[in-house]
C-alpha cells in the first residue's frame, strides 16, 4: 500500500505481500521454482505463451504466415498460466531464462533453437520464412526502427500506465499522471506517423504492425485497461483508422484469441494445435 510519508530504507527488502494482484508471481530473483518439462506437440514450432499483448504479437505473426500458405509455420501453442507460475518451471526457464512469455522452440533445427523476447521471435520468423520484413535495406531498417520503438515504449504503456491505472492496489495520482502523459505522447508519435503512412513502417504491412497493434491498437479500441475514454482515444484518428483495419484481418482475428483466458468466451482459444481448433472453439462456445 502507498503512504504519502514513505521514505525508502537504506537497503530494500522484499515484502512478499506488497505486489497487489501480482504478489504471487513477482519476485526479485530469477530461475526455476519447480521441475516440470514442457509439452511438445506435432509441429516443428512449439510456442509457450499467454494471450497478452506480447503473446498476441507472435500468434498473429504465425497466423499471417499460414494465411500466406507457409505450411512450415504451423505450430502448437501451449498455455502458460503466468498467474499460477508456469513460467517458473524448469522447462520454461530452459527456453527463456527471463521467465516471460512468449517463448518459442523451433524443432526443425538440430538441436532445437530457442527464441525468447517477442520482438526477437518476430524477426526470427520473418527471416526464416521470408515475409513481413522487407529485403530493401532502407525499408527493413524503418521496420526495425518501429519494432524497437515498440519494445522500448510498451513497458511505459503496460507496466506503467496500465498497471497504475488498472491494477495497482491503490490509485496514485502522481503515478497515473506520469504514465498517462507518456502514453499519450506515444500515441501522438504513432498518430503522426500513421497520418503519412498506411502502416506503421510505411505502406507495407510488416512485423512492426504485428508488434504495435496488440498494445496500442487494443488500447484505442478499448480492449485493454478500459481506458479508451480516459486517454481520449478518439482524438488519435489515424491510430484508430489503422487499429480498425488491422483488427479486420482474418489472421489477426485468429491470432489475438490464441492462448487467451479472459474476455468473452468466443474470444478465447486456450491452446491451438491445428487450424481446425478455431472451428471447434467457435462451435464449443455456441453450445456453452
């Protein structure tokens, strides 16, 4: 809890009950807490994830590749319940020592290649299959500019604004004001870029869009933090135009629900092991 008279001690100590909604999973040390191997399915690509914005980046990319006819991009998506500490299993830590979703293991190589950090996974898949990252040096660089912009900016939107506005156990005006200002500045940066370009990195749909949309697209569309009105999302007209266009893509509609465990039931597909799982999921939800 917050105290206006709080003064930091000389040496910080961990209050295990002080993390609010995330007290049971946040800790100041790394490594595995328990032994458990990760499951392996039938496809070369094995994804271990959760349908958060970072997780959506990769499942959207994989679904876009499959929509291009890249059969080698078929994948198994296993659910990692971070609220239950699945990311601290020995198997997951072996794939990602940072214990964050998403994590990918590519079994088409020998030994299998591990890829962690969502931006790195997008680049890996783009280079492996030859889509969504331009070959032209200038266009490739611009795409990577915006990919790295997202990787550096999203923590201020999620861990900063989203946390203090939606999840913190107390509302702290200074923290909310600080991160709201930064979130709106970032939205303005994006809005000005999209005023001159159809997509984030230019006039071509790339991994930059797949990285940025799950964060900023979902925010302005009101899909996360319930903050669209608070942020005056309607004033970012170019971001809204782009966000709606990306949201209408069939691969995005599929990718955004993979490994998702919250929201409407028809927007949840806890695990994905075959393209037909989307049809089964739709039918199951109709019968629920």
